[in-house]
C-alpha cells in the first residue's frame, strides 16, 4: 500500500471508525486513540485494504483493539456523553419532566447489550441504512434488523411511564 493510498483510506474512514469506537466505549479520547491505532496497524502490516470492499476488516481491527484495550485497562464501560436535546421554551415543570425522561432514556440505552446499542445508535444518530450498518459491522441485514427492533422494544418497555 502506497502512502497516497493509505492517506485516501485514512481520510475516507477515520471518522467512521472513530464514531464506531465511540459508540462502544463512550470516550472520545479513547475512541480517537484506538481509531489511530487501527490505521497504524494497517500501515505497519502493509495490509492491502481496498475502500468499499474491505471496510469490514477496518471495523474488525478496531473492534479487536477495543476489546484488547478493555482487557488491559480492566475498565468498566463508560456511559456516552449526555445526549443533547434541543427544547422549545417551556415551563420549569416541563423542563424537569424532560430531564427525567432524558435520564431514563440514557439509562435504558446503557442497559442495552453492546451490539444492540451500537447498531441502534448507528441507525438513529448517524442515520446509516441497514445495509451500511451490516457492511460496517460485518453482519447480515437481518441481524441489523433484529438488533434495532430489539433495542426499540427494550427502550419502549423501559420508558413506559
């Protein structure tokens, strides 16, 4: 792989890999470091990764580095940064109810199994299609559908008031 090919690959996929890792660990610094390590590994091993065809390999390497990082550091998974919701002018009572609902949502999100949470966030926050998610995570579209529908069912159950 030439340096120009590597630069193109890096420019094309770095942000996606970093977001994927961020969804798994909830820490921007760690996700950036692991994304950089992913590309360093590709460069050091001179892997021939073709954009569009071998993207699953990028996600596999990134996922493996994440697991290794967790084993080395023996850290518990951190909650993602609080999701920022934009509200309309509202009364203090409505704001309090909104904050309570937001807290319930974040807790419910963290109760989801990791695979469901990652898939759900890629679908809802990043607005990836099921096909794109399946390609990036190296799973079938049916698996993506099952994970998203399972996440929605669990969130509905948790958020029932």
